[in-house]
C-alpha cells in the first residue's frame, strides 16, 4: 500500500518523542484507573486493607499479555509493542521482514525465539503474583467477605489462564502453586501436560462457583463465571485434540462439548453473537459476545493507555508501517455468499477477475484489498512489476519496503476513529478479546462432531456463527469428515488474526500440511483502461517441522532452572 516514507518517518519520530504507553487494566472509568500505585506499599499493608488488595488484583490483570502488546525483541523501544502477532507464524499472514516470526516461517524455531521467551516470562510473572494473593487474601481483615472471596476467585481464574497459555505453547510446565521465597528451591521440574490440565480445570471449576455472571460497565474486564467456564471448555478442547490425545480417547471430546454447552446455556441472557463483525472489536459496553478481554482506554491524557497495533498495521495514507499482510490463502477461505462454497469449489459462483464480489461479508470487515473504502480513501494495492514500487503517480515510483507484500492489509482491530489525515496518530483504545461467544460455539461444534458426528446442535452452532457473514444455512447432509473440514475452515475465517490458528494447526497436527508449503499473494495490475487484472501467484515457500508442534523451552529459562527438560 502506498506510504510516503519521508512523512511517515517524521510522524514516527514525533510519536517516539511523545508517546507513553500505559497498559490499562480496565475501562476508562475513573474509579478503576485512577488508583494509587502500589509498588511503594509494603506487602503487609496490601493485605491489611481490602482496597489495596483489590488494587493488587487489578495489577495482576495488567500483567496479562495481549495480542496488542506482543513485542518484537529486535527493537528496544516501547513502540515495538504491537508489532508482533503470533498468527504471523501461520499461513494466514506475512509479516514485516524484520520480525522474528518470519524466521520461524523459514524453518528457524529455536530456544532463543523471542516470542516464546516473552510468553514464558510474562505468564510466570503473573503466576507469582497470583500465588502471593491466594496465599494471603484469606487473612485480609474486612467485613466485605463476598468481595474478598471474589478477588480470590478472580485470581484463581487468572492463574489458570496463565497456565493455559503456557501449556498450549510448551506442553507440560512446572506447576508452581504456592508463594515462593528467595530461600526456596527454585529448581522445579516440569509437570506432565495432563497434570497441568487437571489443575487448570480444578481452578476453573472453583472460580466459576464464586464469580459473578456479569458486572456493570465500570467493572468490565473482570473475570466472570462465563469466563471460567469458557477457559475450561477451551482447555478441554485442546486436551482432546490429536497433539495431546494420541490414542483419541473419545470421552475427552465429550468433556469438551459439555463444558462449552455450560457457557451456551448462559445465552442469550448473558452471551450472544454481536451483529457487526467489525464493530464487535470496537464496542465495549453492551457487547454480549465478549467473554473476557483486556481493557484499554484514555482516562486522562491523549496517549495514555492506547496500544500501538495501529502504528504497524495501519493502511496506506494513514502512517502505517506495513508490518501486516494477509495471505491469499486466507482470503480463499472466505466463502461465496450465494452458495456457501469456497471459491475453488465447483459451482461456487466465483469470478476470478472480480474476486471480492458476493463474498462472505466478514472478508471486507477483516481486511483491506484493492478497491476497499477506508476513511474516505480508496485503497490501492495494484502494483508494477516490482512489488516494492508504488503505482505510477505516487511518490514518483520510488521503492518502499513497507508496501503490502500480498495485496492485502488489516481492517479488523483498527480503531479508525483515532486515525487522522493531519499526521497526528493517537493509537487505539479498543480492547483485546481473549475469549468470545463465537469461539465457544465453534469449540462446541468441533468437540460434538468429533464425539458423535453431525447432529442438529452442531449445525445450529455453526449457522449461528456463519449468519454474521450473510452465508446460507448449511445443508444437513455432511459426513463427520466433511463437517470437520467445514468447522476448521470456519475457525480460520471467524477467528482470523486472533492468535488461534497458530495453535489450532498444531493441536490438529496438520502443520506439515499447512505450514510446510508455499503461501500466495494476489498480484493486481492496473490496465491502461482503468480496469484491473488479478492473478494468484506464489509469495514464498514456508518450512515447518513436526517438532514445531510445541514451542521450545526458552534457553534462558533452562539456564536458570536446570531441571527444565527441553521439548523434542
């Protein structure tokens, strides 16, 4: 996409000079964000005052790592937060040349992988804080015992959430569930994957028994009963999948389906599908699809608490860095509205030289393509013979390494109300959604189909999700195998860029199929008469190894803890 680099660099330098990113735990309500820092308060004081204890729990929420904050460790500056998305390791995205995920795509995933190191460190930091709270909270003097019990339940959920993040990445990890002191033996071996899952499920059940089903707007972002149940369902789905269930113990699929059904039983009073796919990721209050999210906001200052995803992914003309490029392979998964078939399927109705007509409406709301309308401009991704050259008439044809590599850019997640044409960039304040109701429906459909094959409940769950794309209802004549293919495609479309595919393909053990082959781009040529010629071409080859189904244990952690055994 066309970007005037000189103007962009000037804007970027201005941003680095003035931008201070503060990670807000909750929404921009004053009563939640306007709190005294507790880093100068003694431990004894924190657990002698329920208000300070509450703030301590808020701080644990702030420890959560979101997709808007993953950091490219190739840069030291804070603005590097948001330059990385774990799905850049998949066939859905091509990232900027300098990002560590590009090295993984080329077959280099090793124990120095920076995203794995960050994931390990951040989650164990949260776990340490959670262990302290859980060990001491019962002794906090207060007449509001209900609040005290709820804070403990919230923290149990957060600890379970951190362990779930670790085990889906690394397999079994050390289960540390008590407060540690510097004199304790910190050389802790790994627990098995099954032991970790059992612990997470227990914590979710105990938390769900205490947590509230919902909160007022001022408290959005806190863990709810539904969040604990949804986490349980997700973990059980992974537990049943091929990577972690080599003998295909079918009862595991039943357990996962039943857990997802517990969340579905809360609908539509508590949860439902949000009608607009783009606004789903912008709307905070009244959004019944969101089950658990990390909150961002602007409580006081222009830039406070905004996230920097937009800086790296923003489209042409709005100061973006071109770090994000959706692949043609993902675009091909969005079905035709009239037939419900993928473009390559016989009878789909796809027209190769009008490739975006009559498609699943989520396509236009998820990404930008040639001809898209964005904030009053028409997106242009057509190119000359050199992919790194602007179209004629733009920047005098000079080269630009930030141009789209694939013909596509990101619309999903881009909080465009803070993008202005006067070179003033203010970041985004929309929330990162960890769990939402559509995922629960897809989890149920997959687990139920694997357990007992297609039935009406599976079709109903899928149709509920697909209806947002204006797709036709599914014909109810699929086999278990063909419906499995449909479910997996639906996950790829509905959950794109939300850091699910990087784990879905691994847990299905299909990495050698999807991640070990070429990915494609759309080559768009503007003809002299103003029309366009579209052709799908290979962008690059990708390399994957079966051992990549789990992330390597970070080398720095193995040096600190000699009892950590590596993954194969």
